[in-house]
């Protein structure tokens, strides 16, 4: 499964919103030193109940717009 995600780091709480074709993920982690990317992978693992190793950021490591591949879904 491939998802197009818009990430909002530095939010007040972690939140997942599916708005039509665009998925918005709000994270409390700051966008420094890859912390938001790590938090995103962990959050998606919990949300979809899959292993963290099955989640891969394909595109957008340094952008808020990301393409995510989840292998076990």
C-alpha cells in the first residue's frame, strides 16, 4: 500500500486524518535531525498495526509531503 502523506511536525498531539485522497499526520516530534520521520514511522506502525520494518519513506525525507510504502497491508 502506498500513501501520500502531508506531515505537520511540532503539533500539540499525534493525530491521523484522512481527507479524501490526502492523508494528514500531525506529530508532536520536532522536524530536527530526522526525529519527525522516526516518529512518523512509529506512529504509522501503531495506527495500522504493522511492524515498523515494513514501513518505508520512499520520497520526501526532508519535506512535509511524503510518499510512504507499507508492505504488510
